């Protein structure tokens, strides 16, 4: 029987900007461009590949634990949604 892969939480949505479809995510683990993430909240779950991210409107390739990043999301998310590495 295959073991279910335990998803590692890597952050939480700290803000969402609906007009630009961008989420601010406070990281509890490193994240880099190319990683796949899942954002979960309530019954909803979206999975995306990180194509670009920013800190303070500057594009970055990687972020460290404790940093707050901004990234574009294809769907609405909400403050408090959990972010996992997919």
C-alpha cells in the first residue's frame, strides 16, 4: 500500500490583492521560482507553479524562511489560507 505523501506547509497567505490577483505569502520555509505550491482554504485548493515572485516590487528567484513574498495567483485566495509545497 502506497503511503500518502505528507504535504509540508511552507507558509500562509497574509494578504490578497484582488485587483491584480496577487497574494502576499509569509514563508515558514524557503521557496524558489519553479517550485509547485498548493494554496488551501476551506473546500478550495489551487495548485500553481511559481513562475515569478517579488519582495518589495523587485523580482527574485528565491526567498528564505521568514520573508514575505508576492506572487500572482490564478484564482481568489484569502488571508489565512495555508500554503504547501506540492
